[in-house]
């Protein structure tokens, strides 16, 4: 891999890195000052030209999303920041929130300048106690220094930023579920359209962006479009719908590796490079059986697919749902895929909000079938039944409001397709998991 200098994580670990004084000594808020000297549309154009795609999972072009707001709307317009981070294996947002919060706040302020918002809400996962304290302290510092509040830095730009602690629900990673929760209601995703850019928080135009996405905005405005596009993977000339995968990315790696952690690399690094060069290889001298490329909802790469690029299009070409949050989980060859898939289904069944019947019932059916298999009572038809259930739920077949059920179904379809022989042998031999059967999550 070519030499790469981290940007998003460059200050993490430095003495007093979370303080405003330290951040400003390293050029902090220069990007905001630059944005304040520009018209809002100019800031949007810069982010759009950079090719920045959302880092929260969907990978939608950030600047393009901003343009969906109604023109000349009288306001208010809101920015909601998704800091819920409930996808298993994902901890990159937490790393930068706790290690360098001001680059996030600067990104929020720049985004609000671009979309003409005067209020931003950071929706924070409740379990992140340290993140809450660090972010709140940084916000307080910004108010004291006139970097937030009224007439920021002597301009007509005003912005209030509020921290809102969620209840630790996976469904709140879906933008309309997040908005419903912010409004004090049960976090049931909304039917779309209307999309949040037209009718979001408090029925006003709203943009929802992820923490890492907004951290990237800070550096795009400060360093320029050419700098951002110098990293990553250009668009596929054979695919007119591929906008490319530009910029740095925070990759999480966990599971059966020697050096789990969060690593910043250009988009497009392969799973093999990440495991061997950053993760220190598979633990205990074992081999890889499977790799989750970006959170369990993305499915699995097999050992033969480790050279798959971890950009926004690479995992999809290997039968996965996408890059997701780039949370890579390594599974060694001593681990049963039956146990792995059971854990995935158990999590999704627990986190389904229950609003849509195919998701509410389907996730639990899959969990129960897998629990029967891992208890030694599986039937030969169970694998086909699992595939039938998984193929009948989600946005992709058009049966649910949000994509949680797609994320629940994809690892089932993916694992059975790629590891069917292991499942068939498990059922034929009446094998039982060496791990205890867990109590029903409900």
C-alpha cells in the first residue's frame, strides 16, 4: 500500500487534543472561516464536486443530498447528525467523537452554513457516555468563543447545536426513525415520500448526515476538492451509476485478528490488506473463513474473496449488500457459521421496531429456525425455508418501510449461498453448538 497520511485521525492521541485551543493551534476552524466568506450555494458546490459519499452506511452523495432542500424556503431548516452508531462491529464515530470532537463541530457548522440551517441536533447513542461529555465540553467551548451561537465570528450566521441522547435503538440509525425519536415519539420509520429534505424534523426541511461524513466536510472545505479526489477509487467507466469512492475512510476491524482497532486509509483498500497489514493477521495462527465487510447487515465475504476492494461498489460485486459502515469483522476457520448467523438473526429480531409485518415476523422466524438448527434438531428443508423468508422481506422486494429487514435478510441469503455445505453437514449430522443456546432475546 502506498504511503498514506491520516487526516481524520491525525490529531487523535495528541496532548489535549479535545480542547479548542489545541484544535485552533492546528488550523482548526479555518474551514469554517472560509465557508463564512462564501455563499451557501458555493459551499454546497464544493462538497458536491468532491464526490463525498455518506459514511453512515448508504453511501449517498452528500452534496447532492443537500441540493434536495426546497429553494428559498423561509425556514427553519434543520441538520440532524447521526451519532447513534449501533451497527455491530462499528466504532469509528466514537473514536473521533472522543478523540477530536472539534473537527466534527466544525463540519456541522460548515454544513449548516451550506444548507442555511440555524439549528443542529446531534443524535448520540446513549451508551457513549464519554462521547457525550467530550462533545458537550467542546460545544460549550465553541459558544464561549463565538464559534456557535449568535452572529458567529461577526457575521450574520447563527447556529445552535444540541446533544440529544437516544435510547440505544438500532432502528434510530434509519434517518426517519431518528427524526421520530428526536420528536419524542416511538422510533418508527416514516413512509417516504415525503423525504426528510422536504418534510423532516418537526415537518420542516431536514438533512441527516453521519458523524464521519461531516468530519470529511471539514477537510474538504479546508484542503479543497482536488485533495479529496486524489484518494480513493474513480467511477467505473462501464457503470454510469457509479459516482466513485473518493477520500479517506475510517475502517474498523475486529473479531479474530491480532490487532483490532480503527484505521484510516484511502477508500479501496482490500479486505486482505486490512487484515494482514493493519489487523496483524488472523489470531492464533488460524485462517480466515469469512469476513463481514461493513457491519453484519452487509453479509459475508468468503476466504476466496479477500481481495475485494472495500469501496462503495466492491463488496456488492462479491454478493454483499454494500460497504456499509466499513466495520470489518473477521471470522476464523474454527468458528461455526451456524453460530455466526444465529447471532446475526438474534440481533436483528431484537432490534426490529415491529412496524412492518414481514420484518417483525420474518426476523423472528429466521432466529427460531437457526436456533433449532444449532440445537441439533434442524431439518433438510430449513435452509430453503430460510432463503424463502429472507427473499420475501425488505425494501428490495418492496415489503417494508425501511431497510432494516434488508440488512437482516442479507446475511442469511449470503451465508447460506456461500457456506451451504457447512450448514447441510451440520443438519445431516444433527450437530449441536458447543456454545450455550441463548435465552430468547424477547
